[in-house]
């Protein structure tokens, strides 16, 4: 919010808007355009870091996959499925970020 010039708040007050109206209609939309890209990048990075740091869950997931592979004799397919779910999740977040950034630029 500090990236928005102080004159914007003063201009809102000059046209008769309350502080809340000025914040919602003038200040926050401008601040969101500036803050959204780094915040969404942090979210995607957090998703990736959490999955890397979750060693216990990864071990449990691979143990389950090993048990299923022992029955089906197809370990490669199971490990590819786990990787594809993670890849799809991160790709969807990235695509959503791109769509929202375009809407913020146009809006």
C-alpha cells in the first residue's frame, strides 16, 4: 500500500469519499496490481518448499507405492503418477497466477 502515492488518498477525500471508500475503490486496486505477482510467486515457492520438506510424507507415500508395486509389478507407473499429480498442481497454480495478473493489468 505504500507504493500508492499519498495524493491518491487525498484525492479520494477531496471528491467526498470516506476513508473506507477511498481504500476500497482507489488504494487497494492499485496496491493489488503491485503486490499480486510477488505474493503469488511466494505461494508457488511455498508449495514447492513444503513438498520438499515433507520427508515423512514422502517416505509414507513411497512405502505405499512399494506395497502396491509388489502386488502389481508396476513401480514406474506409480512413481510417475505421484510426480504427475505434483506437476499438475504446480502448473495449475502458475496458470492461475498468469490469468490473474492479466486481469489486474487490464482492469
